[in-house]
C-alpha cells in the first residue's frame, strides 16, 4: 500500500519497516482463508487497513491523483520517487 520496502525506515515509527501477512478481505466481509486473499503489508499499513478492502490502485488512477494535486504535493511525490529509486 505505502510502497515501503525491506530495509526502508517507516516514516511513522522511525524504525526499520516490519512486515506482516494481512488479508485482503476479512472474514467478516466475506474473505476466505486462501492464499489469494493474503498480502504482505508493513505493520503500519496493516494497522490502518483493518476491515477495509483495498485493491492496489491502477496506474491511471494513481497518475490522475498526482495530476490533481497541487504543485507542492507533486514536487514532494517526485522527490520521494527519486529517493526511493535512486534516480
């Protein structure tokens, strides 16, 4: 969800990211105990995703959100991507 990778520092905790296996759709929302209903999440995203079914956003949707954002937010996204991918 957040794009954090092993070895990255979690912005919310200030510590190295920890990962957990989370469900995509919880049982109370009709999810099943199947491999296809599992995903790896950082512990921060897993806490925030309780009882929410979130699919990864499509590339088009994600780009549309960045385009709609103000210039300062767009620059922040660009800086984050450059740092993340060392470009």
